[in-house]
C-alpha cells in the first residue's frame, strides 16, 4: 500500500477518523485496481466526476471529489474545493517525505527509452519507481509523485513539454537529485522559434536541482551543448557530467558492432575505464541512451559492472525499436518496430540501423514527422540520402508530407505512396516477400502500428 488515512489527512489538511490503507492515485477509472484512490479531475473532453461510480465498481477504496456524487458511498468520499490542487498537495507530501533518490529525465528524443533503461538498471540495486504510461505532463507528473511508496529507493520521472515554462513547473515539483537531458532536436519547432529556444525549454529541468548537491547530466554531442551549459550555469549547478560519442564526454560511447542479426557488441569509456558487453541487437542510437543511464549509475556511486550485466539483458519495447520475427502463412520476415514516434534525428538513426543488416531484401515504411513547423518539408527531404544509403529496395511513404519525397527517390527503389496507415494496412501484405527486413518508422499520430498489425505483429503498441 502507498497511502494511509493519516498521511492523506496530513497532505490535505483534513482529519480522517478511519485507519485504512490505499494504493496508487488514479485519474482514469479504467486504470483502477483494488484499493486505489480515484481523483476526479476536471478539464479536457470529460469531467472525472462522471466516472466516480465506475471507479468504485472497479475496486477504488477512496474518491477525492469537488462535487456531490449521487449514490456514492459517503464513507469513501473526500470532498475538496479543487481536486487538481488536492492532487498537487498529495504529490508535494509524497515528495517531501520520500527518502528516495529522484532522477528527472527530459529530451527531444530518447527520454522515454532512457527512463525505462535507468529504471531497469536501478531496480537491480533497490526498489525503484518508474512513471506509469505516458505520464510526463502537468497531470501525469503529480499523479506519479502521489503514487510513490514510502520504501522506494529510486524514482525515475520523465518530464515532457510543448512550450516554454512547462518543465520549469514540473521540475520544481519533482526536485530531482539528478537531471538528465537526453537530446535537443527540432521536434517541437511548431511551437518554438528555434532549436536554441527548445534547448532553453529543456534546460528548465535543471531549475529543480539543489545548487549544492544536484547533478546535471547532458548529452555532449548535441548542437546546443554550449547553450545548455550556459543555462546550467544560470541555474547555479556546478556538478555536470556528460555522455555521448564526443571524445570530451565523461561517459563515452566508443563503438557498436553488429555480430549477427540478433546480437551486438557495445564498448564504452567511463572516465577512461573501458567497458564492453554483448547483448541482443538494438538500434545504434539506443546505445547513446545506455550512456545516459550509465551516467546516472556513476553519479549515484553504484556498481557499473552490475549495471552492465543488467543492460546486457535489455530489449527495446514494442514500437520503440524492438526487432520482431514474423511467420505469416507461407512467409517469414523481420520487422524493426520503431513507429511510436519520429523526428529527423531518430529517422536518420532508424535508417542507419537498417543499413547495418546485410540482407539484400530491405523495405522501409515511413510516415510523416509531426511538430516540425514551417520547415517540415525540408526536414523530410533531408532524409532522402539516408533512405538511399539504407539499401532499401521498396519504400512505402505514408502521409501528405512524406509522400512528396517520391519524386526525388532514385528509380532503382520501388516507391508506393499512401494517404494514411489504414490504406497501406489493407494493401501491405501483397508487397512483402519472404526473408525481408522491414523498418516501420513515423510519428505517433500517423498510427503505423496499424500496418505492423496487418503484417502480423501482435500487441503492436
């Protein structure tokens, strides 16, 4: 259990007469498990108060509301003036009373994978909380903080943003001991004037660090590295560690060797100490995320060798680079499931990963990249050299923007254009041959998981 009646009373400045225990805090009744707390938040398309009875039916032990709920069990209701403020109070109470080490993670690309990798490693050292689902905004972060058990030793919290000032608010709630920026790239240019402004927004994560004990971890390879360093200096943080391919990085990614279709050898230099290990094949860009995670391990003073043993067992998640072998009817082929999201940087990395395979039968299914602003067409056309270099024989372009590349693709590559994923999903099986390797890559909004499902991928997201 995560909460007691006494703790809830303290957090919300109430007097509760019961002596009950409760589980996680949930704002979606579909996520309720027996003993959880349901908090009825207003905003968006629906009002959470409409789902209070549903939450109780699913096993909620308590509901926090700001309106009267007809037919609800009175002894399981806490009524407050503002449920969102109550959520923030619960989050603040848990953070202030937690003895865990808090690690905050943000970045244009790789933040979710890096968060998962850090959580995987730290769980081998002690009880670890890793945020649930895609909970990285003004609701998700306090929901996570409010769901951290008292005996957690490490908490890894992801922070996302679409505009300036959002991460500043989140990091001041999290007050991380260590803050990580995985990357800065033109993912949000629809909302920002320049990549430098994106760097400034991501750098807000360092504002939550203690100026005496906080540690900033930064990707040494990013084009806005100096800009981020200036932001770290303004935040008053003196303890900075870096990771990346750069020779100046403290935790350096040295080499990546594909042993075969299923295994890869990785080499790192951690403050000049060489570390090597073999693991199931992952895209090369994932190795940079490993370097970020190893930086966290180093900063916590934990055993790097133990961390490497855990990393050697890591597998990417479905939709985030997992390599899947498919047997469908009389065909066998392989799919690189990398369609959860896309940016110019991650698309290039995905195509480079495809290039490494010696298989002569390669295809790529590429969807539009979103949130790139006025230069979106330029960013899409910049992928053409990487498409050619990847060695694809067939190319499927999905979406209004990506389809415009067709006119510039060399004639030796078969090109098919589709307006949306549904249309391609209907057709795709007639194009696929035996023993192909297929990269599927595109922004979440394109829904390329539908194509993956049509090709035989189960649980595509």
